[in-house]
C-alpha cells in the first residue's frame, strides 16, 4: 500500500513553465524510418552530401545534433525503465529498503521525464540552427551566378577580346555583384542573430535541467538516510521501520522545489574574473558605440558662449597671430573680405602684420 505514491501525479505547470512556456514536442520523436545505430551512421555519413557547398558544414552539424537528441531520448526512456525496475526489485526487500527504493524510483523516473523535456527544449536550438543553414543554402545560387559570369568574361577575353558580349556580361556581373552583396549582408546579420538565439535556448535548457537534477540528487541522499545500515548479529531483529511519512514528506519537498524553481533561483552562477569582466565590458561598449554612431555634438564650443569667446581686439597685445590650423579654417572667410583682400594676404605672407578682424577700414 506504500507503492502508490508518485511525484506530481496531476502534472500542474511548474513556475518555470509558467515563466517560460514549454516548446512543442521534439520533431525527432516521431516519423522515424531508421532506428538505432543504423540511423546514426546514415545521418552522419549523408549529412550535407546533396546540399549546396556553403551549407554543407552546418547541415552536417544539424544532423549530428539530431543524433544527439535521439541518444538523449533513448537515455530518458531507459532511465524511466531503470527506475521502475528498481522499485520492482525493492518490493521483496525489508520494509525500509522497500520504501526507500520505491521513492528513489520515483526520483529517478522524474529525472527521466526531465531529460525528455530537455530534448524538446534542445530541439529549439537545433531548429534555430537549421534556419541559418537554410539562409546559407539560399545565398549559394547568387555566389554561383557571380562566379559563372566571371568565368565567362575571362574565357571571352582570352578567346575573343573584341567580342561585344563582354560588355553585356560585365553589366550582368555588376547586377550579380549587387545581388550578392545584399544576400551576403543578410546572411551575416541573420547568422549573428540566430546563433545567439540558438545557444541561448540550449544553455537555458541545460541550466534548468542540471539545476533540477541536482535538486533531485540532494533529496535522494536525504532518502538514503532513512535506511538503517547498523550491522546486526545473526538472529537479531531490526527495529520496525517508521519512516513512511518521512519518505513521503521528502518526496513532497522535492516536488515543491522542482515546481517552484525559476532561473532567478538558480544556485550556480557563472562569475567572471576581473580581467574577463573588464574585457567583456569593453567589447560590449565598443559594439554599442558602433551601433549608436559617433557623437560629435560636444567637440565644438557653442556659438552663444559669451564667457568663452573674446573679441580679437581684447586679446593681450592685439598682435597674436593665427596658428596654421586656424588659417586653414578661416581661409574661405578671409577670401570673402574685400577690405583686406590685398593688404591681408600680403601681410600674411610676410608674417609681420596682424590679421585684425576688427581693424577699421582704410579711408582713401
């Protein structure tokens, strides 16, 4: 009568599932044609063999990840079977061993179900990587077209240097290069966006899975404390087992911990060293600065700053000459002044006269 309790029989949504709704079931869980090692071998050898050259490497990665997911599915299934077998074996043991092994089977079965859920989230990562592969495959034709036109032009220039078709092909090449630039830019942008999203899916799923497995492992060790492992002499009878309520309470605590777990409560956090944090911050700031552009609003003093601007006539000695940089900046302004066009330029060349912006005009 003590073997009817199972963890989360009602399967109410956990806090993590409410915060981050679970994805649909993995696409690898249905529609299998080849199973086991044969399917693994075929996918590994044929991955990317028939696709565009640009997408072959990523296509192979996607197929290899499919093998990983199939392996994870097998592990999850066999973990559940092991949990059930542990409970079956414990039935014939003493009361304490029987109760604890039954509850351990519940915990191990829960790990198997967590691994099955992890496969679904892992598939989000794989599908996102597939979208990059699809973009790569769509870019390949533009590359091929540009290369084909380039080869035709080179061939014609070698065989028929004066062929009028060269001009036509060169115009086509210009259009092909423009199309290729657009496609390459799109590929670059999407690759960066999708790879960050894909591995965010994977690492978030892995973090949740590992944290929950660690929780289960902790409560599993608490269950083991209920087994009386004190040696007995032959013929001695052990005390009656009274840990049924305790084992049930431990299972309930484990269920509550799993149900209430969210990312913000993660026990393990990745802490960067001072050097790594500084370099990472510098990199993020550089990216942010490039995206926002360069702010030049503060490089020149405001024109209405009366405290910072002094008329030329009030400078000490009233004979300070402009520097070479100032001459370059005011060259257009000086050329527009008719009252000093002759005298100012001659004096500037000789270097012995002031430029005097406020100098009174000479009266003939």
